[in-house]
């Protein structure tokens, strides 16, 4: 797997612009539950950042395969383990660098408690460097709720988690850095843009267990992954966008994995949200269209502020 949809998963656009969106979101947005220019993963199908800098992954040394079999084996084994689970729960701690006003990068961190029930249920309870928020998806609607502010946004959603992740990012700016751990085929998403993959070795430090370390590149991102040698579960991922001239680093740590556990009734709804004030589930900073973003369907008017 990667904790990344295609190309980190699928590479999402405009890192610099999205950092500005994140800053606004931490103060006011519920509509943008989790926009992260960061992380070793990105929602399926999004283009990579058009910016200055190298546009191709580092070349493999002469005489070595671009896609090392050992690395592909580790990625596929992790993907299969995740894809086979009907329910998943885990904790994801994401940190990402963003330039400060004086130049050197600052680090922002969030912690997400994630519960997934395939094919159409997702709950994310998030705390971190910004307002606490909750996200619920039940196969018909997606809801973002800020309990302290008593604000809630609800929107119609597609009938599967994968389709919802795509729609949420494109239309509302909602993004989860652990997206590749919850899509139906993690390796399939990576493979679509995979250009380089190699096996680094093992670690006995990360995640409190022995992990296999792999690195791969594609869709404009270079990712290093630590995956449990025995349980095949992701423990950490670090990513750098290759077109980012500052080479800012993004990281996600995974813990508290539980596969095929029982999910309590009512887990994908919030009683507190019923009394909250409704606000639009709209992108907080639509701005100009992102490079590579397709135009809206015929007859649909782009959202404005």
C-alpha cells in the first residue's frame, strides 16, 4: 500500500495554494474538513502540482530495475491485507511542513481516529493544530461537524467510499492524508502512476515492531513507507513533492490498527450535530480553477465566494 492514493496516492494539485487554504480552514472552515498539502497520500485521480523543480522521479542506478520485485511484493501484500478487511479502525497522526513568514518551515500536526466499514461508511474524529472536527459518511450523505462551534455542514455523497473521497476533494476541498489506507485497492491506485520502487531494508524502531522499508515515486511525489514485516500494515509514510522547490516534508504515522472488528450501531452518525447550526458544505477558498481540474459539467455554475 502507500498511505497515499495514486502517487502518494493520486497526486493532488497546487501545494502552495492549498497551504493557504489550510491556514484559513484551521480558523474558520468546517467546509474544508481536512485540506492538507501534505502527506504521503492523496485522493484518487488528482493531478500533481505544477510548479518549478524537477518533474521526473530519480532514475534507478544503471543495471537495476525501476520497479524492484521485493518492493512491489511488500506494497502488494499490504494492499491485499487492507483490501480484504470489511472494517478498519486506526489512528493517523499527520504532520506537514509549511513555510513560515521568515522562511524556515513550521510543522502542523493533526490526529485522526478513523473507522471504516466497507463499502460505504466512514467516520473521522480529528483533533490537532486547529478546531476539533468530526466527519461522517453513511453511503448517502457526508457530514462535517465542529462540536465546540456547534456548526455542521451536510452534502449528498456518492454510494462508495472511493467515489466519496474523490467527490469531496473536487467539490468541497475535503482531503484525508490517510486516503490510500481506506480505498478499495491501495496498490491499484499507486500502480497507475508508479515509475520507481525499491526496497530499502528493515527497521526495528518505527511502530514498535519490525517493518519493511520501501520507497517509490510517481505522479510527482516521492514516498518512503514503513510496513509491518509480519502484519503487513502501514506504520509510517513520508513524502516529498518533486515539483516543490522547497522540498517540504509530509508524514503520516499509523497506530492502533484493528481489522474486522465490530463497529457499534450508530457509529456513522452524530447526535450532537442535530442541534448544530447548518452552514454550506462549500469549498472555503474556491479561487481560480486548479491546473488540471476539469471544467464543471454542462449547465453547472462554478461555486464562488
